[in-house]
């Protein structure tokens, strides 16, 4: 089966690549193993020089790769360019900091010399999603490669142009062949790659379903595994919120990346004494979001990635409304060309309706009213996921309460949850395990090797 991308804004063909044959995949793993045997011995300085070169090349091509991202998965051109710049910044960050993050640590024992080293482990296989087609791959690869490992990645099948671009970016900037390799493979072939003895670890960013499948294969083969899965992040609005400053950010938190972000705020939980004001202002701002051509700078919200995703979201909303939810704005897919769905606000959502218990991967906000902050945190934690969460308050006590008690991997106060190279990124519960970014992420696929000299 070929790997094909279709522009979700106009349903036109973008690009197509044939699937790799089993022989080509075997060759890719062989080349990656050979590359690792040399790359592991490269100095941090040499690795950093190549990583900075790749960042500079990417920076020089931001509009080109931005347009490619927009055409393959529909994100706004402005956000696509921002994503490319963030990738370059992160590559530079790990080029600069990886050596310190992975420095040998001395630990005092009865020996004359002892401590921990962070040695590279080998070929890491990454299964990646389409929603941030450059960032998800670079977020994993920049620290992993700086640590001395090499990467083989299987990107989502609907963004083959981005997959090819990433592989070529590394090759064109002088990385040895085999350090960063794209494979076009279907799901059935993932198991043989994870099972290959030359592959030492696997990481997946994507859905819970895919995560379970990959984790099972990693378990069967006893391979180290990191999972970055879905979420239904709470956006908690406390009594002391600065409402006028918060509402525009609430809209951005929900519609960013056309509503298709794992750390997009999906549940808005507002305390009763501020709920009327929030609902009125938030609904007004969501209705004003401009839906349209993602290449147009005036567009706030582009299409969903595919017809299947748009229809799934439409079904989730329609079923929830049939069960008693109320759509204050939006609530119906747009007719015509492209996979458009408007910014939508739902209230009175029954717990057992799709909007009450499933991830909504599109621009649909669910608003809950809580008695007080204590109740809001209870609602926020009443979910199988635990990726990110945010608290919106002026009172330091309310902020600290939420930071301590939200059951999530990332909590932000008066700021939209985001990933940044300095901080670990990852979730708990059904949102996955392991961390990317920061020193913790850079060490995930290293061997924390203890040493002791008598
Ligand atoms: P997906 O369907 O799970 O796809 C992600 C990747 O996994 C793709 O490369 C896909 O390949 C592959 N895949 C799917 N099923 C597989 C299987 N059974 N065996 C092997 N590989 C498999 O997810 P998505 O729809 O692209 O992304 C949306 C989900 O990802 C949402 O739940 C979102 O919250 C989550 N996400 C999480 C994070 C995070 O950092 N925590 C970031 C972004 C997205 P094909 O494309 O070939 O199907």
C-alpha cells in the first residue's frame, strides 16, 4: 500500500511514496546498527555541530516545510512555521545542553571512585503521529541522537512528505546515513521491527489503541518502551481568575492545531461564582473564531486532518447532544469541500455520553461547573487520562493547591500547557509513561550504568 497525503482543506492529492519492502527495512536496520557503532563514539562536540547545522538548514526552509505541513494535515500556515522554528530551537537546545545532561555523575561509596554514566544503547524505533508532523519526531529524536543513539522512525501514513523531509534534513546537513532513518511501513510490519534484536527500544506517540499494541510488543520482546498517548486536559478556572485575560487563552488552548493536540485543553471546569461570566465570554469568543483556508493568515481554525476524523468528531457531538448535552455554539460539520468543523462549546454533558468520556480530537470544548476549587479539582481528576492541566487564578493559594493536587504529568498556571525543551514532557494513567525532553527525556534511552572502583 502506498503512503499518500491528501490536503484536508481542498481534498487534493499532495504526494505519494511506495511502502518499503521487507528487504529495504532490513537494510535500514542493518545500516542503523552500523551507524550506531560509530555514532556512539562521536564526541558531543561533533554531534552538536551536526545538530546545529540541521537546525540552521531547517530555519532556512521554514516557509517550505511549513507549507508542506499545512498541505498534508491542515494546520494553519502560521502555526506550521512556528512548529518548524520550535524544532530548530529544540535541536539547538540539545546540541548545547546534552553533554551536561548526560555527564557522568560521581556518587560517594566505600570505593575509591564510583558513580553513574549515561551510555547510549543503540537503535531506537519511533512510531509517530501526524498532528505535529515535525515536532513530535524532533522532540524525540534531538535528545536521543545527542545521547549517541540512532533512530528509525515510522511516521503516520498520512504525512509521508514530512517523513521524507525529516530524513533528508538530517542527511543533507551531514549526519551519517543510518543515524536518522524513515521507514514507510504498515502496522503489521511494526511487530517485526520491534522484535528485531538490533532494535533496543521503542517509543510511540499516538492513540491509546496504538499504545497498547506497541507496549504489548515491547513487553513480549522485553524492550524499553516510552508512550506518549492521548489526554483530556482540564482547564480549571478558580474564583480569583482574571477573566478577560483568560478567555482568549481558553479559546487558543482549545482550537490550537485545529483542536488536534494531545495537550489541548478539552474540559473547562469553572467554579460556580464565575461560571455565568465565563460561559458568556467564552461562547462569544469561540463563535467568533474564523474557520477557513489554513494558508490564509486571517484563519484561526483550519480543517480536521481527514474525513474520518471529522465524521468521528461530528458523531461524538451529535450523540452527546442526543443524550442531553447542549451546544452553545457550533455542533455541526460544514457541508462542502474540506473536512471543516466549527469551534463548538458543549454544556450539560452526561458523563456516559461520548463528550463525557472520550477524547474529543477537534475544536469542541466541554464546560463543567464546579461548586468550588476543591470540587473543580475532583472533576479535573475524574478521568482515565493524566497528561496536562492548567489552573487560572490570581490567588497564589489557589494556584499552589491545583499544582499539588492535579493528577497530571504537566501543570501550568495562567499559561497554556505546552512542551518546552527544559521541562520533562509526558503523562500518567492512560496518557502513557516515560518522559521526553529535558535531562530526564535525554536519559530515557540511555543505559544508566553504575560503576565502582574498589
Ligand atoms: P494513532 O492512530 O495511534 O497513530 C499514531 C501512530 O501510530 C501512527 O504512525 C500510526 O500509523 C501508528 N499506529 C496506529 N495503530 C498502530 C498499531 N496498531 N500498530 C502500530 N502502529 C500503529 O494516533 P493519531 O490518530 O495519529 O493521533 C491522535 C492521538 O495521539 C490522540 O489520542 C492524541 O492525543 C495522541 N497524541 C499524543 C501525544 C503526546 O505527546 N502524548 C502527542 C500527539 C498526539 P498509521 O498512520 O499508519 O496508522
